[in-house]
């Protein structure tokens, strides 16, 4: 840590309670880690935006040469759009052909694919009337429609992830033609090769941590020396003074509960990330999104080697047991 950084922290500690300073530092650390870990997402976004904004000029070739067998591009003849789910390895093509996964828009058949060199491009043809630019924004406001399509999108990706390394695309990544998707793969080929190698033999697992404020408060009333002292002082003094002390106690408890929840969540993350090849700190979701009464204090996605998944599960179960009485709730999914 540099001298200016140490000076800044000293100033913060002189102005704010320790709990507030710790929360500020934790938030700053989480944001910094999130920015660093966002590299993969940035690559995807760059590819998608270039696909939208660039003219369809022939791309410059990479050192790697990609070839694909001739495939009829139905989007050109029928004015259908191309909905891209993910990129994976070429071996997935035969499995897709035999399995016939349901398309995100059933009216236009099953999930389709094109093999391009060592890649398999996984997509579906979708209609302009449903996924076109003019109607998509309106459809996205329709919650039943949105939930159905997001579930279908994720189902295709998860089905492939169980068998092959996958580079998933964001929901509603749409192109005008299969040829344009091929161009984007050519343009970003070296990046995609590196990413596919990174996710090989890995699974994505998500950890969300919530806290029950009431249970955590009861836990701290018996374990926090600061709150113990305030409680004892309130019980010793006359009613007028005790009221002020109790008011201070209530404020301190609220601060302590929130700060402790974030500190515990940081401890969980420090343990779990040791199992991960890569991780991304995601935005904390509000109660209106999670539909839970408890507040969220951690939301992380981890890329975990398959041979470490069982050990990680056991580690999370141990953490759940250790912190059960504190009111921390762990949601670990993959």
C-alpha cells in the first residue's frame, strides 16, 4: 500500500467509526476486484457491439485459419434473425444434432449449430416479429415472456456445460446472419481460443450470501464487547440517561450488524476463491429482485475446476454450519 493510500485511510478513521471505514474499504476492494475480473465480459461485449455497429466488411484473418463446411444460412432467405447462445468445441455438434434441444422460439424449430474450425457456434433462428429491434424492448417489459425466454436461454447453455467447455453469450445476443457471427469469431479468434482454454474442465458456481438482521443482532448482543458495555451502562443509569444510552445502543447495533455481515461475507469469499480458476464479483441485488426478506451482502460467480467441485461443496457446507447461529444464509448453486 502506498503512502497516499495509508494517509487516506488514516483520515477516514479519524472522521468515521471503524465499522463505517471497514465497510468503505470492503466496498472499494469488491469494486476493484469486480473491475479486474470483468475482462471476460468485456471481450464478449466488444464482440457483440462490433457486430452491431460495423459494416459487413470481410475481417482481417487471424494467424489461425478457420474453415467450415457449406451450410445454408436460412436468415438470408427468410429474413429470420440469428439468436446466439454460446460458443463451444466442435465435438458438441454431433451431440446437438442427436439431441435436438428446444429453441428459444419453438415456432422456428430446434437449436442449430455451425462448426467453424475447432469451434461450434450454437444458435437458433428467431423471427423479427418477436426478437426484432422494434419489438424486443416491449417484450422485455413482459415479465412472463422474459422469464420464459431467460429460462430457455439458460437451459441450452447449461445442457452444453454439462458436457463441454462453453463460452456463454448474454441473453438476447442477436445477429442478422450466421455469416456475421462467423466474422465476429474470426475477428476475436485468439481471444475466444484463450477463453475456451480457460473454461476447459471447469464448472461455473455462484455464491450469494444473505443475512437475517434480527438473528445477527441477537448473535452480536452476546458476542460484541462494544454492545455488551453499552447494555451494561444503560442498565446502571437513571431513566433519563439510560434512554440516551439505549438510543446510542440501537444506532451502534444497526451499524455493527451491517458491518459484521459484510465482514463475514468477505471471509466466505476469501475461502471459496481459493478453489476457483477465475471469479467475478457481481452486483448486489435488492429484495425486490431476490424476493427474499434478507439483505444480500455477496454475489460472486466462480469458475471451478471439476475435480475440485466436491471439495468446494464440502467447504461451503462447513461454512454454513459454522456461521448458522449468526443469521448468515448461503446460497451456493451451479
